[in-house]
C-alpha cells in the first residue's frame, strides 16, 4: 500500500522514508549509537503513518517517538530537542 503525505501547501506526494531518515541522522549526529537511535525512532514513527498524513504530523510523530525513548537513554532528549528546533 502506497502512502502519500500532504505538504504544507496542500499538495500530496508519495511518502519518502529517506527524508525522515536523513533528518533523524542529522538529529542523532555526535551521539552514542546514532544508527540504533535512527532505527528506533524511524520504526516507531512508521507505526503512526497513514495515507494523507501532513508533514507537520510527521514531524510531531518523530519528536514523540524520540520522547518515548528518553526513559531508556537520555540521549533521546537531545534528539527530540534537535527535531523540535528543525520545525
């Protein structure tokens, strides 16, 4: 099933997981186990996706996924902060 996302200007385009992964890679740069963090957040974000999701909702989903992992690794706090600043 193909998922599309709705951009801020109202246009729809196919969902591209690479865009989220690149954003997560930048947010995890310099932290311990960045690949593991990217994988964890991306996996948890994918659970919340649906057809027509907005880019703002995708941003919120990645931030929330990072926040949920703070209990296991305080480094996720930095990731969530970096993602929030990106928005």
